[in-house]
C-alpha cells in the first residue's frame, strides 16, 4: 500500500496483453467471442490453401504467393516441389530452372532469384533447417513479416496474425480492427481476439474474406455474423445458417 492505495500485483499474462491491454473496439468482448465461435463452427479446422510438404516448401510457397493467387502458386509448385523439396535440392536445381517452373506466377524472375538466395542462406546460416523465430525468418531473401507469420503458424504451431489483403480489408470493412497499415491491423487484431480463438483466427478471417466478405461485393446473405457485423457496407442483418462447411478444396499435402 502506498499513499492509501493498494499496488496491483504485476500481471502474469502473455506479453501480447501488455498495456494498453486492448485497443478500443466497436465490438464487446462477448461479441468478439461470438464472432469467432461461429467461425469455429463453420470451419472447425481451417487450413491454409498453399500446398506444401515441409517447412521449407511452405516458406517458398508463401514467398511466391505475393501478388499471386494460392491456386496459381499451387499449380506452379506441384512439379517444382516434387523434385526440389529441400534447400539443397533447390540450390542444385538453379535459378534458371526454378524460373521455368514458376514462370506462370507474377514477378517470377525476382521470385526465382529469392528462392535460390533463401535456399543458400538456409544451408549456410541455418544448417538447412527453417528457423523458428520471426527475427530469423525475415532475414531470408523474399521473406517479410507476413510470410514469417504464416510459417510460424502453419509449420510450427505458433499463434500469429499474418495480415494479407483479405485480412486487411476485413479488419477495416467490419471495423473490427481498423488500421492504416498491415502492422497496425496485426497489432490490434492480436490484442482483441480472444485467446482461445487466436491460433485459427488468421485462417478464419482469410477464408471469410476470400469466400464471403469479398472485395467487390460482400455476400452478406451468406454471412454467419451478419447480425453482429458493424460494417456500413452490409446489406443484411440476418445471419446465414450456422453449419459446418464442406472440406476445403486446397490444403497442405500429406
């Protein structure tokens, strides 16, 4: 006790809950829990749609997906990963042959150069293994914060929030975690999403943006959170039936 007040015991919560604990949100904590509860029923085990066979091929696939569709990347990498699924094999393949495999992907020349460079760095600096920290991952050529977050989540089971175009749009359109930059949106989402839903939240939001709350026109009539949504663009207040969706068409290969 000091000056008549009782000092609070330091919190033992996760570092992501450090002050300010939560940014202001138009959604109450109960509403946020309900939003993600519904997503969890709709897609109990959401998956990323980039095909990969190990952490290395995941890093390559995510790096290639910049300004490209997951379906387009999958089409290009199936044959590539069949013969080069390790940094050593990729380096042996060489930049020119990598280009031939991925030439249907946008910016393929620069991406091929990065794939070879990151393969070389993995061998020389990390013993051929994909590192498990964000700080080390973003050292790799062609790997930024978003790619690192995807790898940490999908390869190593860490709760991260990789803000791509879908999540950036959703966070702002729904007024869920508005921000001017992906980093700002990431920080706000990390702090408002209930802990029990954080691990899958990244995929739930991406898939919601890709298949329901689409860029050109949000399909509010198919939205399971239409009644909770605060978007000024929404056209329907009646939520769609809350049922589990069919299995995703794409996903990591076994």
